[in-house]
């Protein structure tokens, strides 16, 4: 069972509209959570990192939230642009073991004009 | 800085053939990783290295080998290619280790085994 579940799997939004992507995790103990953006045919690029004590963090039009109690994170995209079309991957880190990162399958976002 | 560079970008192999995916980084990162990404699945860790001369298995190491003779290079070797190894492979590096530091990924190498 995947320790990181993302929803929706995919969505289509109109340019200029907002959208919110969800990430639920069961990883324990929790260390931090990163959101990566992966353009088609490219490698993932980090957007933001959330640590246990942080609730909200913004990076331009991207705003991430974290509720460590309910083990949920969201990524909100404001005023979407065509360049936001990508897969957004939630990655959660734990403290122990050789493989400490758990990757979600990604939210596939398509922005249409 | 070029960041993380992977070659080749595309390759088709026949069952049983062998090949090496090359990865080099110019950021002087100690930590390097190989992941595979299958359609609709999350990234899976194949092997990683915490420094020159040190490598360790990840989640899905079977059918692969790595070496780390220098800080810059971390090649991934596929022996006796099988259709199950058809995937997109990403090399990544980080400064502080994946547990704290941001991962910097290469562009990926798309491998098809027929």
C-alpha cells in the first residue's frame, strides 16, 4: 500500500482559474514533505518544503499547506497559467530506514486556454 | 552549472543485452541516486550513494548495478535486460542527503526493452 496518496489523479482547468491538489500520507514518523513539479519529459523540480512546524508556505503562485495532525498537505495554484501544466509530486520523508522518501504518484494538471 | 546530466536520453534494448546509463553532476554533491518511474507510479529508488566509493541498495535494486569512483559520476549498469526494466530512469543528487536536502534531477533516460 502506497504511503502517499494524491488526489485528484488528473484535472483540467481553464487558464486563470485556481486549483487545489491534495496529498494524504501515512508515513511515520514524519520529517518533512516536499512538492515537486515535473514538466512532461523533464525531471522533477522542487517547489517547496514543509516541515512539521509549518502550516503554510508560498512560492509565487503556489501555496502549500500542511496539517501534520491529520497527515494532509495541499498545493494551491492561483491564477493558473499554461506553464503550470505538469505533474505535481508529493514526497514525504521519514527518519528511519535506507529508503526514507515516499513518493506519491502525482497530480496531472492540464491548463487549457 | 549544467546540474545533473544523464545520457542517453532514449535507448531501445533487446532482451538479454546490457547497457550503462551515465550520470554526472557538477554541483559537488556527495549524495547521488537512481530512480525509475513507471507510468502511473511513484518514483522508486534503485541505488544510492553517500559519497565516492560508497553505494547501497534502494527499494528495487534487482537487475542493476552501480559504482561511484568519483564525486561527479554515478553510472547505472543494466545486466541482461528484461522487459520489466522498460521505464524512465532518473538520476538525482543532493547536498545534504535526501532526508534534508532538495533533490536535483536529471532530464531522465527513457529505456525500452523489447
